[in-house]
């Protein structure tokens, strides 16, 4: 993404802190840049909506060239389907148990639906749950993150089982989550392409055409291999966060979402902010420098988070801001922060211009 | 708390996972035990409602002998005041900025309100914000957690400033959060008592009577010193969580709240559950054994959490449960998990008996 000179956006002071503020101009630039980057490589862009859970952001993504949305759960899909989005991919090994089967069937009748499977058991359950012409299936592959997904060589068996039960298998997908670490991006992107290539060959050997080969996280999106992949599914790129900055995926001026927090307590070089883990989320990978960052004070570190407090420490030679000042905090992982909020305060030029509901907040089922 | 033989409570299977289930009988036993323990020592019990954010739990706490509720924010206080609770303590260094002053004034007119301050600046702002006969003030003390709160010897200055501005100062409070670590409970409880004692003496020297000396976290509540403290404010004890079990504050049969999760993917001894950090919260102190625990499989460990996946690994000699099974997951920190959910599924004898709204979910301002 592009890096501009940093100009700190002022925040509205007449709203009780803590709240999540989105700089509309930065958001729109992020959406345009990723759409242009995907288009230039001939990759379909299917942004992951779990990051923003917002109808307004999803509409802007579709208007800037996305082919559809990715979601993580049936309930997220229900929210976006209800709002009129027509092309949804549940990039998750959907387990169509009795409690979910009816919902999945209704959803599949309503929109163009793709779902993930990663086991022969899951494929059989899915085939029983839905009308088979209503869904397309992608087999999930483990490309090195070791979470869900089958090994590439096993993808043919899952695809063949799904096809034998009448499901339409259209391809394979993976999440190269092991790219979330300093210096790991290129290796993860290479693993992703290799795993998808092998899995596509395994499907081919099983008599199934893998016309969709879907990958891509925000760290790896810029180096996703268009020789193998047909589609990318980044999510965080819309807002950015402290993790992405520390990983080098973006720079501070690209971070569109920050929490506005008040300094409620101060002791020397230690300040206490009223945005804690119930606002920022508690995500903190081992390589992170703290529990989030202060974009306007990059030399300060958040040394502790509790539910309603962030402790930030300033070095001895840098004056800490004063009691009562409002500062911006970039969460480590913006998806977690958004999922804690009922609404986002939309800011342009330091003025509040709108409020957007986090429509799919808490939609985990 | 009492430890019984462990009988795993079955969970309703007709609700889409993941969801948070509360065993009503265990909850009620936890509430009774803490009330009895406080009463036996002559300590007032003012449970922290940030744990449950539920009107139904708060009512049960009041019925079993609590003197009032503790909350963390003005917006939490607003939810409980609206529901008819009349005695609330905002145990936080309230910064009564313009955006908050009006709300605080309205709240103080509505209920018997206590609030925390930890600076002369904060005290002055508060005195300007509210009608001074409507609130009581407690000075927050740092007893070793090094978050908010003044040093005990500085409490007199803050109290004197508040009193000079017409506020009614009724005492001191602290949160001995440094007791959250294996083997740290007794030292933290001793620090708490010593700091409150010193602070009370500092107020006395400044001509202010510290009739309320409030402390107590769930780990330290059972050893809080009734020679010094007059009140305890535990929160987590109502539900329990994996952290409290690993700290020794309670045992598995005392854990009333668990997430019900489905095994959606499996690879050998590794299972993937559909309850991730957006259900359990991402809290993981360095001493925790993983990202939560499976109470019915204590030998398994949650080695990774992402937003919609928990990765649990079983030792080679222990068979892992099957694809599609529903298992219980105890979050590391129950306050974070509850704040992610819109409602709790209330279970008794393996049957759903009620649903309770998380009425103050997301009430952070």
C-alpha cells in the first residue's frame, strides 16, 4: 500500500470515549488500492467481511470491483444476504448439523452461495442439508498454518466424496495464516501457491475441475501468485491495524480505524487510557511490541491491557501527553476491535460525518 | 469455594454453536458461597457487575446479600440504574469531561452513587460536573498492580482537594490485580491491606474519615483482611473461568459458564472447534496453559485461537472426541467472553431453562 506523510487526523471531542473512529478518506483509499492491485494481476477480489461486519464498507468494496464477499459464519452470511448482497463465500469448514442445516438451506436458496468443506464427513452432512444445485463447494487446504484444511494430496478424496453425493465442487481454498510473523510473508505466499497447485492437481486426478483457487490474507495479498491463484480474500486491508504496520503490510497513514481514548490517570511517564481489552481486543502475538500502538506517539508502548485500562509508557526523553487529552490507539488486530463495538464513528477532516452499525457484530454461529 | 465430584453437565444440542451456556445451579452456589464468606468476616460484598453485565445475575447477587453493585463505566451504571438498581460504585478514576459530565450528573440524581478519583485534576473536574451532595468519592490507591491509583501516601492530597471542592469523600479503594499469577495471592492480599491502611491514615491526617476501605478481587477475596477492609468487590467468582482454576481460586465443578463448541475439523490428535477468540476472548496471561480449557478433557490443551477456530491438541494416549461432537470450553477470562455475547443460554440439568440478555454488553464509555 501507498505510504504518505503522516498527518494525524483530529478526532471529535464531543463523543464520550472510548469509541472506534474510521477515517473515511483512508478507508476509501485502502479499498481502491487493493482493488487496483488485484485487477492488475487478474485476480478476483473477494474481501473478507469479518473484519468490518459493516454493510456500508461491503457496499464500497463491491462498488470498487469486488466479485463478492467472504464471510466466516452462516450468521454473518445471513446478515449480508438480508441486506441484499448476492454472492457470498463461507470460507470455513461448515459443519451442517441439525441446528444449522435449515439455516444453510434457506441461505442457499436466497443467494449465490459457496461454502468450504475439509472432510468427507462434512461433505456428506452438507449434501444432506441443502438442495445440491443451490451451493458450490470449495475444499479447504492446509498450506502451512496447521489450523483447518486437509493436506493438498487429500483434497481429491474430499472433492470426490462431495461430488459423489451430488454437490458441485468448484475448487480449493486456503488461508496462509503462517504469514503472520515478521519476515514470513514471502514463504507463506509461496506455500500457499504450491498447496493450491497440488490440491488442484489432486482434484483433477479425481475428475473434478478446480476452476477456483482462492487464497490470500492481507500480509500475502500483494505477493499472491496469479499463476496459480484465481482469487484473493484479504480482510484487514480495509482498516489496517498495529499488527499490519509491525509486519510491514502497511504504514501508519494507511491505518483507517483507531480507538479514541482519554488519559484518565497518569504517573510520571506512565499514562492510563480508558480503552482497554473490551475496546481494543486482547490479541497480542509474541512478536508484537505491546497491546496496540499510539500512531501519534510511535515511541510509546502499551505495556499492559486490562478490560478498561491501557497502560502506555513513554521513554524518559519524550513528554507524555496530559491528563484528559484524547489520543488515538491502533488495536493490534482490528477484526477483534470491530467485533466489540456496536457502531463506528465515521470521520472526515476531523469531523464526524456518519455512524455505521457493526451489523454482523457477534455473528458467530 | 467448594469442590464437588465432577459431573459434566450436558448441553442443549438444538442451538447452533458456538454459544455461552451458564449452569444455573453452579452459578447460584457460587453466589451463595461468596455471600456467606463475606458475611462471616463482616465484610460488605459489592460484586463487580462487569463480569456478567446481566440484570438477572445482579438481582440474584442483591438477593443473596450484596450491599450494592460495582461497575467499571458510567454506561454500565446507566444500564443498571435504568433497571432499578439503586446503589452503584464506579470503581474507576472517572474523568468527568464535557462529554461525560451531563450523563454523570443525571446518574447521580437517580441513584446512590459512588465514584473513584485518583488525581487532584480528576477531583476538580468531578466537582464541577455534579451536584456535590449527589455523589460520594473514593480515592483509588495503587497497592502493587501499577495501573491506576495513587500511592497510599498521596491519597491525603487527593482527598483534601476533593473535600475542599465540596465533594463528600467516604474512603479509599484498590484493586490488587498483581494477585493474578500462580502463588501471588497471599502477597497481593497483604499488599492490599497495607496500602488501604496507609491510605486511610493519610486521609485521617488530611482531616477526612476513610470509613470505606474497599478491595478484593476474586483470587484475593477469600483472604481479604477484615481487620482493615470493610468491603470486597470480586466479579469473576460468579461464573469462574480457566484462569481461576489454574490459579487455584476454584475447581472445575465451580465453573458455571462455558462455551458450547462443535468439532468442525480434525486431524489426528488435533481438533478444531468453532469457538474462537470472538467467542472466548483472546486473553492469555504468560502463565496460562493455553487459550482456554476443555473442562471435560483436562489433559487437552488449546494451542491456538483465531477468530473462529480454537485448536485443541490431545496427548497420543487419549482419544480425541469425534467430528461433530459438541464440547464445553472454559474461557481464560470470563469477563471478556461475556462481553462478546448478546445473550447467555441458561441451563439446568442439561436443559435450556432461560436466555438472559447481556444487558450492558459493550458499555465502555
